[in-house]
């Protein structure tokens, strides 16, 4: 195991449980956590794009994305966990499958992305959501069956997360940088870790609004 991979795993083992603690606690804990993440993310985006024409647009989008994260968490812990688990498992699945199976590159925008990584991201998201549904009674959440609608939602949210990852990779390439920051050992900046989430959460919020109006 390489030093970089070891550092990445250790950071994840610390960061993921800590993030879920703030998410589940909600209210002051979650809101404070959200504001801190927003401030760091805005700083990372500013440093990456301060001389670019899309600088202000990115700031507006990040604020909008974090606001929808607040709205989703306020409305439903289950819905928020559903989205976050899909994004995290998609990221993990893509990373593991991409390293193990490699294969054809998905796009020149993000050279590390492969078709095997995309498939792995979908598979891991399905597996982890099933685990979540089987054990979410531990959080006193109402039981939900994994049906065709849930499957479609998982695929859509996972896709939006992977697209978000590619979009941020594109902007990093324009800025000629590998990572948006160095705050998370082995991972880079916060924006590097939540690139999929900042697209998946607003997308999921819009889907929810659409379903409610039908």
C-alpha cells in the first residue's frame, strides 16, 4: 500500500464519521459545520478562479448549493443521508474500481476517470443504499423498500455526483492545479471532496420539488 493511499484511508476514517456526527446531530452542530465548510470552499474556489471570468458565477453556485443542503437537511434527515451516502459511495466505488480495473478513459477533462470507475460508482451506491435501508432503524427512521423508483433516484443522483466531479476537475485543469487545497491529507481541499455533492444536492432538491408538484 502506498503512503498516499494509506493517508487517504486514514483521513476518510476520521472525516466521514465526524461529518455524519454533525449531520445526524442537526441544528446548531450541522449549521455550524455547514457554514465552516462553505467558508473554506469559497476560499478554495476564490484562490483557484480569482482571475477567471467564471469566478463570481462559481461563488453564486456554491452559496446556492450549500443553501439547498441546509433546506434538505431541515426538511428530512433521511433524505439528506440518502443523498450523502450515494455521493460518498459513488466516489469510493469509482476510486476503487478505477484503480483495480482501469480500462478506457472516460474523458480528457479528467484523465483519472474511467468507464470502470463509473460502473463501480453506480454499483457501490446501490450496495450502500441497500445497507442504509436495512439498518436505518438505528436512527429511528421509517423503513423504506428498495424499489424501482429508489433505483432510478440512486442512478440519477450518482450520475449528477459524477458529473459534478468532472466539472470541478475541468475547472482545476483550467487553473492548472491538481487539488483545490491541502486541508485534508491525501485528499486535497474540501472542494475536492464535495465536488459531487455540490451538484447532487441541488439536483436532488429540484427532483423533490418536481415530485411534489406532480
